C-alpha cells in the first residue's frame, strides 16, 4: 500500500499545473541529496590541493601564527604548515575516495558502516572542532556586517577587512565543507537503507519516539535545557555593563570600559541571547504553530514550519563550535570570559534537538514517498 501511495504522490508531483504532463520544476534546494555529494567532493579536492600547496611552502597558510588581533580560536591555530598541511591533504584525499564511493552508492555491511562513520566524523570535525566562535558571531552580526561594508566600522578599527580577514574566512570555508559532508552522508545513509531521501521514512513502522505526542514531550525538555544554557552568558555580559566584574579581573573590566562600544556590544549580545531563548519556547508552544496576535500582520495564520526550523537550525549549528573552542580556552581567573560560552555546546545540542522535535510534530505527509 505504501508503494502504491508513493507512486501516486510522485506522479502528482511530476505533473505540472493545469494537468500538463511536462516535468514540474524542482527547486534546487529540494535536490540537495544530489548536489551535496558533488559539492562535498569538490570541496575536498580544492581544499586538499590548497593544503598540499601550503605543505610545499606556499604563502597564505590559514592556521599560522599571526598578531593577536588577527588570530582565531581554532584548535589548529597556531600550527606549522609543514606539520599540519600534509596530514590535512592526505585526509582530503581519503575524503575524495570515500565521497566517490558514497556518490555511487557503494558499500554494504561493514563497508557501509565504515563509510558512514568516516562521513559523520568528517562532518563533525569540519563543522564543530576546527572552527571557533566566529560562526555564531557571523550569524548574530550579519546585518551589521552588511552595513559596515558600506559605512566602515565605527571606532579605531579599519575597514571590513578587520572583521572578515583570511584566518576567519578560512574557518567559514571549513564549516561549509563540513555542512556539505553532513548532507552527503545523510543522503547516502538514507539511500542505502531504502529510506525516502526527503523525509527519511522507511517501509517499516516509525520509532515511537518520533510520534508527534512523544516528540512534544521530549522536545519540551530540550527547550528547557536550551533556555537554561543561555543564562551564564547573559548574566555575565549584563553584569559587566553595569560595572560588576563577574568572572573577570578589574583590569579587564577597565579595559572594556575604556574601549568605545565594547560593553554595549556585550550587552546587546546578552539581550539578543535572552530574546533567542524566549523565541525557543515557540518550538513547543501554540504560537509556534499559529501566528499570535502580537504579530498583527499575520495573526491567526498558520506558521510555515520552515520559518522556525531554518533559523533555529542555523543558530544551533553555529553555537556548537564556539562551545567546543571555549573548553580549551578556559582560565580560572577569567572564567567569565570563556566559561559561559562552554554552555553554547549544550545550548546548540538542545536547540537542535528541540528543532528536530518541532519538525517531527509539524511534518505532514511526504510529497515524495507519500508516507506520514
């Protein structure tokens, strides 16, 4: 019965409006199981070639030691190109081989498990281990970065190049490579398990924890965990603004007070974090499904699930590398600087879980396979 429904749905999808049998245009993002594989393999080839170039003495190695204002918090910085670059190049070469095997749907049994393990580990390292806090900063300040690109950065800084310099740009490229690897691995996992590429459903009965009722229950706990994880960062940044050196030295607080706009930026981030935690409640509340009255121009209309899922997923993914980075940079005397950011790890994981629970509750019948 499921096969018959899937065929019917697929046929309806492929019929253009008006009853024409001409193929219906499929938007590019709906074809992610196809293009993500080519993107991940291409990234591995190009970045591997760049690492080989740096291993041979080429200029521009992005993990080299630089002056403090141009350094990042990456786990690979500072490092020597002759040590790290050859290893990274070999890693990318292995990734190309694994990617081609995934693209061709090769592997069964232990080989399939090995490819899946390699793919998920590669995605995790590229997305969460090598990058630093800049990913969440890029998400939070993206509107200002657009403005600064035209007006310049206020204060003693130079132009936009003082924010988007090569060492940071490289971490964004690494993160994007990890994202492509995650998408390719997920598509390979579903194809080789005879699951729908769009929704992940298979022929058998779905696990009980994915039912809407169960997802609402554990999703609520995930929301609570996400909200609690924001508090240490919010409290310290607000305390600094009002002159309390919570978790930092008096000298460090004085330096921030003497730097124009520094405390205001910290306060803005603390408030933004608090507002974000309040919005997280929408993932388990009625106003996350139907626009509330205070959104007057859409009040009473159904909320498109993507309106919540896309931004929440972006924030969750961007938070995790900042939390991982902060673990290695924790100092007892200055625990307020990086200590609260360690909770970004639990915040990102909890927010991702809450978002997935919301997706499970809001997803309907799949337009590709007809299940649901």
